[in-house]
């Protein structure tokens, strides 16, 4: 078990970092982590990653890619995705409820106690009742953080933008009339922020769906955030508790990861399930026959004390047996199984 690898993955969550796995003839099963263009970890007795670092560092999406004649699987290390809302008015309350349903951690900053209390009642995971500037300064932020600015005035909008643009982030959306937004953006440029930074701010916030009510506006904002999130082709990542289990346990385990798919499949590339020698598992690659077949193979290896090494399985979701099991997606998935 290579705990050092998974400790590095834990440390790199939320940063611009990729785990690369060799699927070709050169160093099959070997892994490397590239963060901000630098090779920060690689499997012992491998050479491919260091020899081709310059080309590998240019790749910034999840999927199977050929580099220097070798087949590789790239996956960006994801953090838990969170939406930070500046302001706790009616739109914010709707956002909190809908964002939670979509699996985002919902964080609210609001300087008025009565409005902060309503955000808590709506189900926000964290609520900071304090001024926007100091609140944002102490808030943890990364490339999986989405900011929604819906304060009660342009002076507070300006405070929020000023602090957010100093941080790493995935998205910044600003609500307000064209006139109000214009004042804010002009002030920000006069403070020294460049045009490129200002151009990355989404305004008017949300997709144009002719929304009117707070709930409709919340839907338009979340639609825009989902669009930004999904265009980056990030992988599904490690579910809660998975990395902790690997790092803190000495049990035999195997990780399964969807590395490719053709046609329709229940989960996306990057979805993971961790199989443990006691028969338990964490995560899912879609359930049904596909996961059952992979679980059976991984469990056989773990139970029979067979030497563990990386290999690839292709699961057909279109055959008659899959149809009987309800797996009627009509596609194929390619799954990497590897010891951890």
C-alpha cells in the first residue's frame, strides 16, 4: 500500500493538480502527481513521467490521453465543491436549498444577525455573521469554490469583489442592475485590478431564462454555475472518507475508477469505488451488474490473497444480462482496478 501517494493527493485537493496513471507499455500502473506544472510525486522505479514532464504539464483535463506513444489516464484532484454566498436575502435562501440538493457545501457571509439566522434556518452548512471584508479574508478558498455576490448595495459588492479576486476560485457572479454593476466594476479597475480579472466576473449573474421570482433567479444562477463546473471536465473524485480510510488503514484494498466510456453509462469518467478485504466498500461506479461484476473480481483477489496489480476491465452495459439487471444504459465502461 502506497500511503505516501494518497497523502499527497489529500494535500493537493483544491489546487491545480493532476494524478496521472500509465495505462500503456511504459511503466503500466505507475503514477505521478503534477501540481502547477511541477512533478511532486511519482511511483518508484518509473521514468516516463519525469522524461515527459514538459508535455504532461500542458494537459489540463480528465480522461485518457496518449503522450509520447504511451496511453495515460489524467484526473484532476478535486476538493469538495462549495458555493459562497455574500448576502442572505430571498435569492440566497432559495440558493441554499437548491445548492444543497445538488451536493454543494453552502456557505453564507452576512453582516445582519436576523438575515444570518434565516440562512441557518434555510440549511446553510456554514454561516459567518460578520462584515463581508473580514469574513472573506478568513474564508478558505480554492479552485472548486463558487462565489455568488447578492448583497444589498454596491459598496458591499465592491468589498466582496476586492477580496475574492485575491483568492483562487472557480466562479464569481455579481447580481445587480447594469448601472450598479458598472459602478462596481469601474471602481475595481481603478483600484488596480486588471481587465482580465474583471472580465472573469459573471454579470449579469445567471443564465438568461427570463427569471422573475427568487426561486427562478436561484435556478438561473445554479444553471450557470453547473455549466462552468462541468465544462472543466473534472473527475468525480474521492468520496468523503475514502482517502482517510486508505491513509489510516492497513487492510488490503483495491480502487476501481471509470477511465473511459462509450455510449450511455450511469456514472461519469473518474467515478470511484474502493473495495476493502472485509467485504465493505466506499463510493460507487454506478451500481447494478457493472459494479457487481467488478466487486466480485476485486473481492476474489482480496479474499484469496492473490498478488495485487493494476489491470483494466471492460464492462458491457448492453448485453441481455445487463438488461435483466436494469442496466439498460446502452454503453460500455472501461474500469481501472489497482491496489492501494
